[in-house]
C-alpha cells in the first residue's frame, strides 16, 4: 500500500513510498475472462464482489525490511497449492512501484504484485482441475504478515 504521493520515482527510492504490506487474494472468474479475451480487456472477471480479499493486517513497511524475500504459501481445503518465495517474482516490487509511479500514485493505493506458479489456470490438461467451488476454504499466508482465510460462497 502506498503511503505518500508517488510520482516518477526511481527504483532505488520506490520502497520509501510504501506504507505497508498485506496479503491479497486475486480471485478470478476464468469463464468470464475467457469471454473477455475476445475483446482483449480483463475487467469483470476479476471484479465481482468478494474477488479481492485483503488482510488480515497491514504490516508497516519498517517491519518488513526486505519485501522481496518473504515466503508465500497458499492452500485450498488444507491442500498446498503454492509454496514459494517472493524472490522468484519476474518483476520486483521496487520496479513495479517505479513503473506505476509514472501515472502517479496516492496514499492508500493498493498495488498487487502477482503470484508464483500453482494457480488453477496453469494446470495442464492431464492434471486434475483446481477450480474453486462454493465451500472451499482458501488460506493465503505471507511470512511476517499473516494468514488471509476466506470461504468461497455461491453468488
């Protein structure tokens, strides 16, 4: 989360604009996204009510000296789906902030960073599907931040 106005900052200064960090679960309606792919715009497939849970805490930036070196784990109904480290991200947090700051960022803006391998859409055809269904419990845990726990409900 951005903590102060942030415009055209360098990669070296980018983390100075962070208020804190939290876990964020990027829920996607892949059936809707497949339809949106025809127009090239992903909007509704990630924007339904309840699709962006965040928490359980906002940990201040001074408590996370190296946000690029945190363990991340995600499980569904107790089954581990992702177990990785943010150091494996393709784009580094400071690079993303510097890039997005070209359009200007304001206090309270939330920037999401992506995820390691292990998402349902990345499954191969010969693997069992991992699509979420009503009743599933998703637990996203980020080292030194906490566990975000959500139950999937039917709309």
